[in-house]
């Protein structure tokens, strides 16, 4: 495992967490939806319980995760002069290679202020900054030739150009494996538009809503064919628990594009994955969440690390879940990322029953 080289591509941010002492969750009802809003006293001065400086972004989160798992991790992202030195120092503390990081004077490093809610969720005020300037010229294609694995997360800049360049690169280097977490632009365009890249994708990571948008196939709410939130009825013959929605139709649709493994997450409702032969379900670990930021990156990197280490899909689901569970127990997207040794210890100590069923 230590000899495998992983490159992560995506965003990098400097983050500040604040938790307002006075806050409320407001439910807004619309004719066809229900939305939750974070409420703060208007026009007043709100006290903050604590302030935490940390780091985020898909590329840096996953690079640090892979480095802690024992891989040779390289991060590819774009930073500005302001906060850029902090981002680099943070990566280097975990022995992430930063030679492929690109610095620009055209904008600041990506920056986020994260408002932590009392229930462990969060609202992010994000400024893309230098991330928005990332383009094809920033891809170190020569350096990527030594990769065993590439983890591609959302790109704020010239995503189309970067993805097309990576598709051509991967077609020329078929031994390099790819994990892809698409951005909203690709999800909205649909999977068919990106069939060439999907054909070269080893692991596709999407959440339930993203999966439905990308595939154009609706999920079934707890076994019901009606897409009605009130019809949350579980069919007793299903291998899924009563609270988990059926995404098997989506899995079949995305697998037809040539993806080796599709993973669909659903927050506290667990995760499902398929390799085309069976569909697997893994529940989450039940405990109080401190902050959910970075849970998706932690899950994806934990899952990918297990697959790269030769583990089964069942084991990978558990590893991803445990890594994400550790992250949501801390503030920030990186603080709780586990080392390989810590993850192995939790794997044997934490009871996680991963169920499976033939993908019909």
C-alpha cells in the first residue's frame, strides 16, 4: 500500500468555523418541497461560542486522507498568495507532496466561513477564489503518468476542459485507476454526456440526489414506487432497512456506462454500492455529530483506500463509513481523518453489518 501513488485533483480552501450562540432552524414549506433554513437574529450582534481555523476542499481533504492511510499522496489544486502558505503548510504536515500545487496572484485562496448548527449540521458561506481559475494548463499530465490512482473531485474552474483532458489522458494510460466525484455542472448535464470518462472510472461517488439527477432515474422511497416523501413504507422482502431508499435502478443505469463500482451515499441513512453483481448496504455508526463538513470526502477516501489495498467491496463500505464517522465527530473536514492503523482498529471494534443482495 505504501508504494502506491495517489493524485487528488480539486479545490483547496482555508476555513473558519463559527458557532452562533443564538440560532434557530426554520422550516419553510413550499407547494412541492420542505426546506430548512438557519435563522439568526436580524440586525443584532450575535455572540459566537467558539472559532476554529481549519482547511477544506475536495483535493486537500482527500490528499491528507490518503497520506494518513500510508499512500504517496500528491495534491493538485490552485491557491492564491493570501492563505496559500497556510494551505501548503497544512498539507506538508501530513507529508502530502505539494509540487503540483499551482499558485496565482490573480485571486485569493478559496475561503469559507462555516456556521455550525446546534444539531451538527452546517451552513457554508464559500468563496471559490483561486479554485475558480483552475484550468487545463494547471494539469501536470507528465507527473500524472506515475499515478496508480487519481481521485477527481469537483472543479470550480474550467471543469469541462479539465475533464476532457483527463479523459484523453486516461485512455492513453489504461492502467491508472480513477475515482470520480462529479460536480453539479456534470450532474446536471447527465451521465450520457460523460460516458467516455465514466468508461474509465473505477469508482463513482455520488449522493442519492446527485445520483438521481446524473442518471435521470428516480430512487424509490423505502420500496415504494411513488416518489412521495409521505409514502415511506418498507417492503419486508427487501434487504434494506425501513429508512433506506431503493437506488438499485440508479445503480444499474450508471453501471451500464462502464463504471466498475458505483457508490451512492445518503447521509445518516447509510450508503449503497454495486459492482454490477450485487448491491451492498452499510448503515452509519449511531452517535452525536459535531460537524458534517467533509464527511463525503472522508467516506470516499476511506472506501478508495480499502479498494486500493485489495479489500472487498463490503469491507470498503465499512472503512468509508468509519472514516466519515470519525470526521463528523470533530470540527473541520480533516481533523478526524484516520490513519490506516486507527481505521483497522475501529474496523474490528465497531459492529457494522454490511448486507448484500443480487442486483437484478
